[in-house]
């Protein structure tokens, strides 16, 4: 089965490269070089997964994530040159499902995309309401701990 991927990045060379690379792995690849157009394509084309850059003019990746989450639960993988824990956390808080730092080996990118698609296909239709505790600890976030030294 072929999966549909939408790559949103303001750099046409990046979206072209992603199209060629992922096409060789059997993905159907759609591209957008604009955040607003990317949101429209998600509504119209309903991709299986989205690859999204953060640093874009007009509508950045954080804004795209929030806009998409208002109408869709499509998996979003951030592919960015930004490699700061605060940036990663803010992207995940905005609605992204995964985060990879450029450059990334193609095999790792494909593995992450397939993992996101697999999890989305197996997700239950009904989501847990915010503030509701299912007993699985999903309603709260615990701080991460780091060993000293």
C-alpha cells in the first residue's frame, strides 16, 4: 500500500529532494512551499503523514501545527535544523508528533514516517478528553529527570 506524505518546507530544493527520496520508498509525495497552502492541502488531500519545517515565512511550523490540530489528527513530523530542547518541546506542545533534526539519514526518516502512520492507523477513534484521567497517566506531564554529573 502506498502512503500519501505531504512535505511542507519553504525551501523548494528540500521539498523536491524529499519527493524524490520518499518516492523511491513507495510513498506518494505532495509538496508545499508555504504554510498556509500546506494547511489547505491537508484539508483537501488528507495525507497519511505530514513532514513540516518550523522556520518558514508567512506561517511558521508552530502556527501550521496549531491550525491543523483544529481540524485533523494527521501525524506531523517536524524536520528542522533547529536542535534545541526548548524548540523541540514547543513544537511537540503545538501538536507535532515527532521531531527529527536535519540532516537525517533517509532510512531513519522512512522508519519514523512508517511508525507514525502505524500508530495513527491503530489509534482508537475516541480520544481521551482533556483533564480526564484514564488511569494511564496521560492527563499529566511529569518533568524529565537528569542524572547529575
